[in-house]
C-alpha cells in the first residue's frame, strides 16, 4: 500500500536547500518561496530492508 507525504521544498537554482513538512514550516519567513509537493512511496518492512543490505554487501 502506498503512502502519501506533503513537503514544502525550497530551491535555490537547481538545489534543494530546505524540505520540511508543512507543520514544520509554521514559523518560517520564506514559506512563500517554497513549492508544496505531494509525494507517494511504497514503504518497506524492516525485514525487506535488512535483506536488501545483506544482498548489497555480498556483491561488494
């Protein structure tokens, strides 16, 4: 099941200088310079992440 997150992202040229949840931006003065992004991701279980790291270490 995919999950949705919202982030306020501030860019300077092509670099991200700040990325926070809208809740974390309440006192920010430069909030008007940010872009609000909605991102979707598929969370992994801890067991799947550990398996991924084990496989990565074997390949090195």
